[in-house]
C-alpha cells in the first residue's frame, strides 16, 4: 500500500485479549486502546485510516474497529489539547481481515 514502515504502529496487545484493553486506561494505569489510538492519530496526523471491519468475526478486530472509530473522531476535536492539536481525518476505511464480507467494504468519509 506504500505506507512507510515508520508510519506503521502496532499496539502489541495479547492475541484474543484486546477486549481487556477496551478503555481509555487499564486498571493498572496503562493506556487502553482508545488512548493508544488517539495518541497515535495525534502524533502521526494521518488523513486516511484503515481499521478492521466491525463485521469481522474475530473479537480483537471488533474491539479495534470500535476503538479506532472513536479515536479517529475524537482526535479531530479540541479534546485534550495537551496531547497535541486536533488531527483531521478525511476518510476511514474498514477492511475484512479473515472472512469475506457479506457486503462491500465500508468507507466513512469525514469531510
């Protein structure tokens, strides 16, 4: 897809356990998925984001789809200025990781 390696981020959550990180902050004070994605968006400032489809069967993909959509929208708001200026995302694409989608891949234009 032509994305430079330094622009790719991995959250490194344990497989089949991402639901445990579906929060702003975990009980032990670590960044949850919402915060991690929000910070990445504010730091990298992408105009387009690709997320797993919320229709994906895998529970980790469902969690990241939801957390990613929330983070993308909130990163464009004036919330938490200490984490950087708003990052305006123009498009969000949802893709299927394992199974074929029953319908075309979703696109969420934000402009």
